């Protein structure tokens, strides 16, 4: 049976381990590419939103030049 003390000790060891892991040599830290992923996701979401908006506008006839 795992006691509360054993669980807390394991949590403490994981916390220390995560703090002591080697940092990314490129200078940004462990999650230096996180901003890149967020930016790429925003661009993809914007592209999808623009495509859906254009599709809806076309179906409503708002894009007709006549």
C-alpha cells in the first residue's frame, strides 16, 4: 500500500528531476519551440476561418460581381 508520504516523496523527486533536466542549447529553454507551434496553429486556424467565411459568403451570393 502506497502511503501519502511515499506519494509526496515521488512528487518531490519528479519536481527536482524536471528542474535539473538539461536546458535547450539554442537558448529558449525546454519549450523554446512552443511559440512556433502556437504561431503555426494560429495561421492554420486563420486560414480555415477565411476559407469557411469565403465559402459561406459565396453560398449567400455576396461574392457575385454582377
